[in-house]
C-alpha cells in the first residue's frame, strides 16, 4: 500500500521533479557563465562603461536569461517521456514503501544523446568559465602593468 494511491499523480510528480532537478542546476551553471562573461566585458569597457551601456547590457541580459532557460529546457525536454514507475523490490513480492521513478531509454540513440548532453552540460560551462576568468585575470594584470610603467616613467 502506497501513501499516495493515485499512480498517475505519482508519475506526473516523478516526471516534474526529475525534470526540474536536472534543469535547474544546468541553468545555474550557464547563468554563472553569463555573469563571468559580463564581468569580463565590464572590465574591458572600464571607463567607457556609461549609463547607456549599462542599460543595453541590462536589456541584453534579460534576453540571455530567457535564451538560457529555453535552451536548457529544450535539450532536456525528452527526459520526462522516458520515466517509468516500478514497484520497490521486496523479498515477498508485496508492495512496500513507494514506487521508484526510473529513467529507461528504449533505444541506444537516446542513450547516446543523453550521454552527450550530460558531458556537454558539464564541460562547456566549465571551459567558458575558466576562459572568461583567465581572460579577466590576464587583462587586469596587463592593465595594472601599464599603469605601473606610466607611473615609473614619471
């Protein structure tokens, strides 16, 4: 006997919770990348970053947030259709606890796609974050050295 007897409700809750538990961390990673890139852009603009530039980046950031949510939503949209509910295995074969929510791709191509997406969602934000941070540091060091040389020449 289950705590919630409606199997359709359990399946919908399973699909939604698993979908959003996959979607939200990847959206967070991509938004972190966007913040890192924006900070690098602001450093490059430096003194020339005016109020008009700030308004343009604010409008652009709204579009980027929407694009990040849509992009991540679309590339993980296939997942809810492949979740199945199975009964918790017991020794005597009776129902116990709650049903398990299992992701089961029926074909190898979907399994390959899922593996590619997992690797892409891990590697791409990491590379972009590292690249943006490295560029940020190198540009900042170059800028500080230029200021030191000017002060030293005086």
